[in-house]
C-alpha cells in the first residue's frame, strides 16, 4: 500500500510515520508538507498512484483551501473506484471538516472520514510539561495533579497514543463519519457532543490487519 502522509514535520506526524513504519513495514509512506502548489499535488497523484492519504496538516491549522485542493485531486484520481482507497483527515476545525465530509463523501462517494484530536506531547517532554504545570499550581496555591491510580482521564495525551488511535481509525473506522480522539471529557459543546470518540490506550499493541 502506498500512503501519502502530510504534516509530518510536527510531533504527531513524526510519530505516525514511526508507528506505521514499525507495524506496517510493507507500506510505502510518502511525505508531503508543502501543499501550496496544486500542480505538485496533481503531479504526485498522477505518477505515484496513492492508495490512501493520511492528512495531518489540517490538524496544524493549515489553510483550508490547501486541504480542499488535496481532496479535489484525490477524489478525481480515485473516481473509478473510491471504495479501494481511503482519505483520513485529522483537523483542528471539525466544523469545516464536516462540510468537506458532506461534500466529498455524501455527494461523491469518497472513502473519507475526519477526526479532531486532543493536544499531545512526546514522552520525552513529560518532565518539562509536568514541571511547568506543577510550578504554576504551586504559585497559585493550588493542588498539584497526580495521576497515581491510572483511573483519571487526562486532557493531554502521549503522542504515541494518538498515533495508535489514528491507526485504528485508518484501518477500521467507518467512512462518512466524524470522530474525536480524546478522553471523552472535553468535547462537549453547548449541550451537543460530537460523534464516536476513540480513546487511545497506552498498552501493548497488536496491529490491525491492513486494508
């Protein structure tokens, strides 16, 4: 399988590349981080014959038009057999992504799904992140959070856990739906909740079967 992955300069993108390289060694991953030139995107799709796209750049607040350009090219390239392909979009703007989902999946039959995600940090960053939180709370004479029993639900997640959740969405999730990767404690919006939530678990992992 040949997969185009965007947004790989960020921490999440790097981890997704590492994750898929480790568990799916037969996949060919092609990285693209500059989506500003539609001509380049067209050329890539016409020569590389991508099976799927994991679009992480949208989660970094990338220009909406660039995402639309990518969707348009992928949709046209896969028009003969949409079911044989998959486009997974991680986004920081789920509302806008929902509009694209309705346009490309509902109207064109594209094998598209979208997901928002929680903030992440790498395991190596934890001492620095936790230290900053602890110092801020102590300065404000507040309690310092300790997740000692493993039962608490965090608002931030290890980047490895989100890469795992992306793997699950990419291989198992139903197209035409929107998802949220998180702890089910921060996604409520004015008495409305988004669609199914994928809560990653940081335990021993067995990769799912490839599509």
